[in-house]
């Protein structure tokens, strides 16, 4: 059974993630429910939660957006429905109508688009679609939240009597108003309204002359408001009718509320369903904000987080417009435990927290910000020891607290456990603390647990290099600038760069040298070797990155050429089809032309007509075999190819035209034309001979006719000498 300790949630700041998720809720109940999200204890339920969240996320990127799920909370209405002899007010009834309509719309939508949202469809199948609630309430309450006149025959009759009585009251009041106005007993304003009743604005000096009930007066005392005696009797009757009306309304509302009590479980399910939809929507919207996805879930323990981001750091840096560095890390059977080392402020702790927080989010049904080729597994326990855990209340030091944590780890640790320990072994004497930490790590290893620790202790780095299923890792460091690169490199331990960082921060070189002499030479040599290896790895990383970029460029070029080749091949095929089609038409044209030429010269006209008819029948039978759809496709294809060909021909013609215009015409030496020379017009085809020449004009004989042409327009074909 999956069980995640509350301390783990605190260490990894899981509550902060939930607060960010809850900001995407649109209802109060959804907001509260989101804050209560916790790692799921059942794997089957976890997979369902992940599926529906992933489906909702996909709705943001397709044309089938899930309908709005917002609603007004009906918790108070549900409480009243549980109490007998109570009734719901019209506005409360309308809230139930609204929530019913929303549920019905979403359930129908998910049923219609089940192929896109199978998980959400299965989740919504528990909700019954009914119009009974909506119809029963709409039959009684109008769109202004008032009880309708036809809600009952008695209410209809009472309201008709009220309207008639109000008419009588208005008529009586108008009559009294006119009488007293003519007597000049009224003030300039003539009338006013007091307690929702029309009253006469009588001058104070005439108040005894007006019969009726005094309802009040002006602040100055110059006006007395009087309800005329003629309307008093009708007003009392109106009060009685309005009381009867209110009693009938209460009776109708009680009757309707009693009807709704039979649907109480369904109405409760409506609110629960929409609350859950709000939570799912909030998780999907949060996933979109952090580029979260659902990675591959493996049965065997294999965690491969590629380009993983810490969501809190990512969103915080996004606001500040700062870069967040992703990490790639893998835990599997061959490397169950990773020992991360390297300088402080290099990103060791944030890498540890990233793995832990993403694992918590995944096991709570949240999508995580990783590359799509990442893999995750479910762990029964996630144990953490992160940060300064002094307990003033229990009078425990940091180290004492950490020892208690290690004892707890030893009790719970097994092959289904993921443990995360930051600065393992600190808080005590380095040698003694390091030895104890090494022993704990050996025990975790022996129990086949999975885990990540960060440390500066050399003995833990050596242990990781000796154990086959344990691996060292280091945070990359720029050896020139001594600045952290915030990238994790698996396979080698990291140097703490203690003296280098001290030198960068301005500590005198002499003091650093003295410090070096105070420690064992082997320790310095060991740390220097690690630093050298780390620098070498950094260089190899750069070379590898450069090779990858070049390889990517080559692949892009190859893909581009392949694409161009494919396009050329398709165009050649299209042109070949067009050529074949044109050749067929030319063949048909030639056949028809041959028959036409033979028709008038041949006596076998019937035979030629039969041959023509046969040719038409063959062509027609070929065309009948082609469907209308195929004809349309072929026609469109031919039209498109023709257009493309025409465009290219136009371009070629334009190029030739421009080239011709630019070309320098080399003038040929003008030959001397004489009588008898065979000539033709420039750019002409017909050849004639010169009969005579007069001035700049030549008479050219073409056989059937002669013409006089300017000598400048003629060109020599053949010089013929006349025989004398």
C-alpha cells in the first residue's frame, strides 16, 4: 500500500504547488478540494486521475473544447433539503436549475466525444441526465426569480383580484387628487409615496379639511402626507389579498421543495461532479502553465526524467524573465542510488528536490514538466531528509534529528522506497559522521532501495564507485570562470572546488596555501584528480554537443533534400500523366483527321462512318469505367498541373524575352543586291528573284506575283550571275 509521510510533503514544498494549482479553479469548492490533494494510495485510481487530467489538457489544443463547468455553490440548499417542512426560495431553486443544465450539457458532450475523452466519459457516466428537475422548477419560477401566476389556479385568481383592486385604488386616488387639487389644498408636488402607497401632499394648513389617514410629513412640516379615505377600504382589502398571495406562494414552494427532496442524492452528485471537474480543469491548466505532460509509466522501477524542471523555480524564473536549467536523471536497476557531489550553490539540492517533487506530483495525479520520452514508476514510500531540521520544541539538534530520521528510514526502507537525503552525514565530526553515513548508505543499498543523496564526503563518493548498482554524479562547473553550469553529469564524482571558489571570492592566496598544507596530501591529490576529471568531462561535453549540432544540421539538410526529391518525383509523375493524356488526345485527333481526309476521296463512306462510330464507342466505353469522383479528381489534377506548367512557361518566356532585349545585336555586313539575285523579306520565308532596281526600290518576282520592296527590307539568299 502506498503511504507518503507528511514530512515528505513539507520538505518538498508540495503545499505551494497545490496553492498554485488552486489559483486555476473557478469555484470555491474546487479551490478547497484542490488544496486537499494528496498522493493517491491506490494505483488504479492514480492512473484514472492522470488519464482524465491528460484528456482535459488535450482539449485546449483541439476543436472540441469541454463546456464551462462553473456553478454557484448549493451547499446551503442541500442542507435545507435535508430538513423537513422547509422550503427553498426562488433564487435557490434557480441555482439548482443552473447546476442541472451545466451537468447535463457536460455529460452529453462527453458522451458525444467519447473517442477523444474516454476517461472523462467513464467518470461522467455516474451522473444521471434528467429534465424533471429543470421542468418542475421552470414551471413555477420565471426568469426574474418570481413565482409564476399560473403556478396554481388559486394564485392566479388572487393575483387577478389584486390587479383589479389596484385599479380601483388608483381610480379612487386620482379622483381625490383632482378634487383637492381644485380646492388648492395640495402642495405643488401634489402626491408622493409612503410605505409603497400613493399619498396626497397636503399643505399643513389644510390637513383637517382632507379626510383620510395621515402617513407622515415633510422635514420642514409644511407638507402632510395623507392617504385619502376613499382608498383606505380598498387598501385594507389589498393587504388581505397580498397576505393570501404570500401564503399560497409558500405552499407552492413547499410543494416544489418536497418534490425535489426525492432527487437529493442526484443534486448532491451534481455538485460533487462539477467540483471534481473544476479540480481536473485546474490541474490541466496548471500543467499547461508549466508545460506538464503525462510521461510513460513503467511497471518495473525505472525513473528517467529527461529535461525535468522544478515547477516552482520554473514559474518564479518565468516571472523574473530568467532562465531555468532543466536536469536529466535516471534511476533504474543498474543505478538504483545516485551520489551527487560538487561545489555549493551548484544546484545539487535543487536537483534532488526536482526529482522528489515531480515524483510526488505524479503520484498525486498531476502532470509533470519533463520531456515526452521520460519514464516514471510508482513508489510505495518516498522518504526525505532535506534542510536544517532543528527541533527547538523537542530540544533536538540538527544531527540528533537526522539520526532519528535515519532510524525511521531503516524501519521503512525496502525495494519499493525512494529516499532523498540532502548533505548526507553533515552535522557531526566529518570522519565519524562520514563513516556512519557510509554505513547507512550500505544498508539502504542492501535493501534494494532507490535513492539520491548529495554530499561532499569522499568516502561516499568512493563507495558509489565500488558498488555496481550505485553511481556517482556531479554538478558541472566552468573551470575558467568557476561559475556553476547547473547541469548534472552522471558517471563521475564532483570536486567541491573549495580552494578555487575561495580564491575567486578574494581570499588571499597565502591563506589558501596554508590551508592546503594543513590537510593530508592524499586528500588534496584525490580532490585535484576529481577536479581534473570534471574539467576533462566538461571539455568532452562541449565536443559532444558540437558533434551533435553538426549531426543535426546534416540530418536537417538530408531531410530537406529528400523532401525536395519527393516533390520533384511527384511533379514528374503529374507531368507524365498530363503528357500521356495529351498524347492520347493527339492520337484520337490524328485518327479522326485521317478518316476526314479519306471521306471525300473514298467511295467507301459507310465503312469510314462505321470506323468513326467504332472509335467513338471505344473511347466512350473507356470513359464510362471511370467514376464521377475519379473524373473530378483527374480534372482537378490536370488543371493544377497545367497551371503550374503555364506559370513556368511564362517565366521561361519572360527570361528569354529579357535576354533577347539585353543581347547585343551584331550587324551583318549589308550585301550589295543585284538584278537576278534570289532574295527574301527579313524574317520571311518566300524566296523571289530581283527583276530590276530603281534607286532604293527593287522589283521582286515571286512567280505568281511581283512586288516592289525597299532594298533595306531584303536579305540575300543566293547570288546568281546572269548569263549574257
